[in-house]
């Protein structure tokens, strides 16, 4: 998988369309969750884009400290359904953590994890904090790393 890191301004129209389409396919259609994906925060995010044979297969968006949480943040972690068996989720997370360290000069990262993915995020150095909660009707828990 080839990974690129771009600011919102660096995204092409086609890249923006592809990432919004992937997020909609997974978070709205597959997870049957009606929510406002286009939330106005993409302009402030660093976009981590994973492509296989020029097809978008994995993606995250990252934020500097104080934009989404007090800590730097990773969100919208997604891998296209047919590509989940190849470890692309781990690759995109490693690239996201590295991008935050390099671009935002911090190791402290927070994310809002769907609870069924706790072990996945733990494998990347995150630990749960606080109580679980519902976000858009889906069980989540805050996770942090330092």
C-alpha cells in the first residue's frame, strides 16, 4: 500500500471525492449509521491516504493539539471492506502516528474508538480512559497514548 499525507489544501478534487465516498460506504452504509460525516473539520485535518493499485483502500484524518481534543487526534480510521485482511489498518495507523509525531511534534494522541476495536488500538500503544459512551448510536471509548 502506498501512503501519502496531505493537508486539505493539497487534496485534489478526486482525492476528496474518494475519501468522502469511502467514509460514507463504511460509516454510513455498512454500519447503518446516519450521521453528519462532513462536519467542517476536514479543512483543519491532515489526511493520511492509503492506496493499493491507485485505489483508495485506507484512510485517517489527524488533528494537531487543541483542534479536536486537547491532545493531537486521529479519527475516521477506515479500511475498505475487501481490503481488511491485508493489514492495511495497521499500516495506516502507523503512518498516522508517525505523521502526528513529525508534523505536530507530540507523542500524546487521543481517539474515540469503537469498542470492538479496542485490541486493535491497544496494539498501537493506546489505552482506554474513562467510561464508554454512545457516539451516533455506536459504543465508543476514549483511548490515549503518550
